């Protein structure tokens, strides 16, 4: 039986590519996303087409019990979850305070902070019993600095980063590896950046950043580092790392 | 007419002392706290007794509209709010993940993060119209590092810190001074630390930290720095600073 | 006898203004700078002209024993040094690695890092004996992030910042207050910024940043915060704070 | 011809193991250390014994021209240096300020900060011409916080960290990958920790931290992450990451 890698937020960007990478590395990829059942099927079929093992689920993370039940069902039906990838974002674009509704602020937290808390509450007891497990958390620049217009996103991601540290403090000595992976730049991802910019804007950015097609973060390359982190020996674990394109500036140099 | 300094979280520790300090400095202190009407009256009377101006209000910050209505009422009845002090904490002691309920996690956010967002949403438009204003935010060690057992507190304070940065990014150029004040140590405060430790435990800690009675952070001394920050000329504003007792170790040296 | 405030780097910007502020606050200002004896005399006369007490010294901080002898002479001839302000910069403008000589890199360290180590080695034993003292260190953005072209400056300031933390760790419990003051923006200082930009460029920047003449950090206003930090009660000391103009962006938002 | 991986500081801990890992990955390992020619030979023979390619050199990094000449000789005699590992430490144990001589403070800088500057000055022009290259810098907790007694070490490492950022800012867009690798814990290394503690103390620590022999950072496992970082695609580079044992606390939780 293959170990399971559960991905929350498995679109065509980081989440889907990380799922593929773990499938290639011998895991069953359990892929969850909110919508686009077709895209989900293609992802699963793509993995199976190259000989891997995967399953796909629609999951609305803000809905009560959605995460908790999915974790329980996977453990019961597929097998022990060895790795979880929390890849839910909460970027809603730049909005002035006056244009940021209470609801938007709360939804940001509910997805990006509370979602991780719920996931951890569900998987940590299982991983603790088994004495091992890995929680990989996709993070964003907004987790380390609050930029103009990012009230909802930065508050949610700043909370998420501290939560990664408290989870690490409690569970690292119990054999659970928590990693906070700071994606510090634009990702070449049609489902998120592509939708935010529209097809033309997205293509323009890709060409502008081009430089042999790697001026944006390529999700397949990101996935290699996610996989490496999950394979680190427990005597040498990474808790926090950043990732960006060579041609981009780090957040502190802007 | 005196300028108004509104304090959310005006107990016998930092909040009350900051109110007194601003009253001494010529402000009307509008003091809000959740409970203990007697303590609130004493605070107001103490300020009036030394010739200052103050008013007191019970306010439950998690209740919808409580902050918003209080801001509106003070502006209408007392005068323009020049300084707000956001001093609501969300420390619930150390709790393992398994002992941290969804509700406890959410209440931490609702008080410590969303409360500030609501306060800022209410006062920033007023301050922006006047081209000036000061928002002083009491913060805690948990805003910069997540310790074991601090899941709810650290997630809430980490979000709060990033929110201070996004508020600063939008409103500093409009003349609004946002300061994130990191209280990095135990405060000699009967209402919070005192209640958490119980009367005997609190007295023991005070004696152990004694060293001429200043091994804990003294709220009256903290208040002097709050007042200074609010008086800084806008050509030389502080956004973030830490405060701790000389005999205590900074968070990074523990 | 007045307590002494010794300033290393007392030009017409932060250093001189901090000296004036402490003189107004009842200190004897002992002002040291590398060159411009005329400017130094004017500074001393300016302070004396408003009833304060000051003395001036030319001091080349990279010269062996220069700092050590000045400290000893002031203690012997004027009185106990209660406050030292280490205000030596090492900004040499942006230079590519290929244009940064070994010598330039070393001089940066010698001034900005080793200079503080020597100063601390000279004053800490004296302050420790007296059970009190204050060391205020002017710092720069380069202490917290390394920007392009800042090889020498950033390496020197990054070292200086860590040195402030080690000094604080050893001497804070002994009653010595060490503060690392991050000047995060351009200072309206003719001796440093003015010389770097030339008279016309300096004037242009002042006008561009103008906004009622406070879009640059005004040294006289900075000085108020230096003075406040030195007056903080030891139960509530600040180790690190930032200062910038309201209209400027913090380093993390660029 | 194999690409060259040059290691400065190739003892029996991180440096030697990283050399071995790169040799296994198809690089020629050029190993430099200050002393112990026997240990160096064994390292080279060990690599050759398993079919790898390596050469060893004694190199005193504080000596003028030592690094520069070694780089030139390797490029001339062996081949293009694709990866350099700067693994020189400057830990001298905890010393009070009064026990930290000017010389000790300077040597720390000369090894840990200036050494990297000299190495970068030598290799960056070569790597820039080739449009690629990797600089892996071993770092320590003291680079991010200054602890008691660490005056020399923290000042040197803090400077080194900022230098890594300035190098990254200039050379990342030119295809040179600079990584700052924070080793945040005790390494199971006989040459450094072993010598500092003595044979008995070292053995005691190993047993205390035991927990199946991985309570200390194991250098062979660290080496896997160094190798991964050097293989990252340039669209997804890591500049900073931490490494510690699962059973150890991160620096911010102490």
C-alpha cells in the first residue's frame, strides 16, 4: 500500500504539480480542490497515465467538517496520510481598507488560517500515533510583510505563519515535520494568477518575465523542493525556506 | 475641547495606565473594558481626581457593532478621536492542539485580529478626513514567534502584526501614525497576569522578579513610551518597537 | 556636575542634533567628529549659546586608541559618561562587487562594527561599575536587509546589529541600556546626504520629498526619540525601534 | 570533465560530507581545510574509494591571497568551479566582552565575513561570464540573533548574512544562486563540536541527544539538502533555509 500525500488546493499550479511529484515518488496523491471537476479529473488521469496512483475530490474548505471528513475518509478508504500539503490561498488582489468588507477579511482568515488549524487538528493525532508525518504549508510574501491593500491576505497569512511555528513547537519532537514554504513571487499558474490577470494579461506577464520561460516560478520545479523537504531525514529538517525566480527580487529588496 | 484618546482594553495594567498618561498630557481619556464596572469607575475617578478628563464604557469587543458604535458615539458626544489604543489581548495560557477548541481559536482571532480590523475600519476614515491620527497597538511576543501551546494566541497576534503593517502602508502617507508595540515580557498587571496566576502566584512572581520592584514591566512606565510615540513628529515616526524589563531576556535570547 | 552624553559622529545631522537635545535635557554633550573643526566649534557654541554645556573633539575612529583615549579623557576631565551615542556611518553609496575594494570592505567594518566594539569595550566596564548607562546606536536599513551594491555597508551594519544584541544580552541585566535605532530613510542632513548628492541634488530631493518640509527624516525630531529612549525606566526598555518619515515606505514595503 | 565543487572548510563535519555528496552526484570535490593533512587525505581517498573524484588542499583562509590563488589554480588545473561551499566557522565559545580581545573580534570577521567577500570577489566574475554558478554558505544561529558571550561570532555571522543578501541582489539575475543555510543546532561533527567539548563531553552530548542517534544534526543528512539546493531550477531558487534536528528547538523557541 502506497503512503498517501493529501493535497488541499490541487489546481493546475503548485498543488497539482506537487501531487504529480509525490505520485512519481511512490505516493498515492489524494487531490482536493473547490471546483472544476473536469480539471480535477484531468489531473488524476494525467497521474494515472504515467503509472501513478491518484484520486480526486471536490472540497469546499470553508464548509464545516469538509476537511475533517475528507481526512477521515482517506484514512479509512485509502490509507495512512503521510504527507499533507496545505495549498489554500486567500489572495483577493489589492483592496483599500474601505473596500475590504468584514466578510472578505473573515473569509481570508477562514481559508488561510483556520483551514490549516482544522487540518492540523485532524491529522496531527493520527501522525502522532504513527510517530511520523509531514505537513507542508504553502505560504506567501504576505506572511512576512504587510503591503498596501493586503489587509485580509496579510492578516491571514501572518497568522498562518505563526501557526506553523506553534505546530512545529508541539509536534516536531513527536516526529511530525512542519514546513513553511514562502513562495516569494508570481507563479506560472493558470488557475490563480491566470484568472486574476485574465488570459491576455497573463500571457503578457509570461512574455515580459520570459527570459527563457523561467522568470516566473514554475510549479513543476517548485514541486521538486516540496518533495525534497518531505524526504529530509529528521536529524536535519527545514522549517522555513523561500522560493523565487532567479530574475525576481526577494521581498526585502523591493 | 480636549483631543480624545480612546482605549480599548482599559484594565488596571497597560490600558488604564496609558489612559491616565494621556489624560495627564491633556487628552480626554475614553476608557473601554469588557467587565468590572467598579474598576472602570475607579479609573475614571482617579483621572478626574488629579484634574484630568475621562469617561468609561463597558464594551464587549466580540459583539457585532460594539466597537463601531462606541467610536461613533464618542465622536458625536465628546469630540474627535486623535489617538486610539488597541489593547485587547487574547492570551489563554498554554494549550496543546488537542485542547484548543475551534471556538477558542476563533475567539482569539475575533478579539485580537478582527477587533483591530473593525476599529481601523471605523476610525481611519475619520482620521483620514482630518489628515492626522494615531493608532497604538499593544502587541506580544507571540506576534513574532509561535511557541508551544500558543496556537490560538500566536495565530491571532501574527495576523494582527501583519495588519498593522498593511494599515501603515495605506494610512501613513495620509498622516495616520500606526505603531506596533511589542510587549516582550510579563507585565505587572493584576487584571491579566494576576488573574492568570492567582493572587499567590502573582505575588510570588513579583517577588522573584523583584530586583527593586522592576523585574516585571511596570505599566506606568510603559505608558510613557506610548505617549512619546503619539507625540513623535511625522518626519520621524516609529512603526515597531519592543519593550521589556532590563532583567528579562528578549524573545530571541530565550 | 552634569551627566555626560558622548556622541561619536557629531555632524550637522543626527549626531549634532542628539547632542543638542541632551544638552537641553541637562547633560554635558561631548561631541566627536572626524573633521571640520569649524563645524564642531559652531555646534559647541550653539549649545553654549542657549545655556547648555558642551565640548568638541576631532576624533578619527579608525585610528587605534582614538576612541579608548577619548573615553578615558572625558571620564577624567569632565565626568561620568552616562549616555553614549554611536553615530558613525559607513555608507559609501552603491558599488558593484567588482568596484568594492578589499580596503573599502574592511574600512566599513572597522568604522561601523569594530568601532562600536571598541567603544563598548571602553565604556561598559565603567557603566557596569556604576550599575547604569545607556548606549544608543544609530543603525540603517542595511542592518536588516542587504540591497544591491551595499556589500560593504550591509555587512558592516548587519554585524553591528548582532553586536547590539550580544551587548544587550550581557549588559542589560547589569543596568546598561543598549538600543538599536533603525533610521529607515533619508535624513535631512547636509554633512552626509548633502555631500553624497551634492548641493543641487540635495536641494532637489528636499523639494521632491518636501510635503511641508518633512518628507525626509528631520534630525531634530529624531533627537527627541533618542532622548526619550535614554530616559526610559529600566522596567520598560526598548532595544530596537525604527524611525522614518510618514511619507516614506518602510524597508519591507519597497 | 566533471564540474567542480569547491569546499572551504572541509573537515569531518558538514564540509567533508557535502564534498562527498557532490562527488557522488558527479562533481569533482576540491576540498580545502586549514590543518590536519591526514584527515584531508583520508577524505580524498574515501571519495576516490567509492569511485568519486576529489583533491585536497591545505588553506589558511586568513592569509592574504590564499583563497584567491586557490580559486585561480583550481580553475586552471581542474576546471570551472560550478559550486562553492563556504563552510568556515568562527565560533570561539561564549566569552564575556572583557574576555573578547580586539584580535579575537577581528579574526572572527576576517574568517567568517571577509573570507566570504574574498571568495565571492574571486568566483563571481568567473561565474558571471559563464552565466551560472552556485554559492552555498553555511550559517549559524548567531547570524540571526546575538546571544550572550557571542560578540565576535554574532557580529561576524550577522555581517555574513547581510553579505549573502547583497551578493544575491547583484548576482541572482546573472544566474548565480546564493544560498544562506542556517544550521540552527549542534552538528554531530568531531572536528568542531568534538574539539570544543573534548572527547568525553562530546560523547555525553551525543548520548543525551541520542534518540536513535539523530538528536544532533547529522552532517551526511545536511549534505543532501546542500545538494538539492544546488540542483534547484533557476525558476525556483531558495535563498535562505534553516536546518535542525526534529528533537531540537528552533532559535526563536528557546
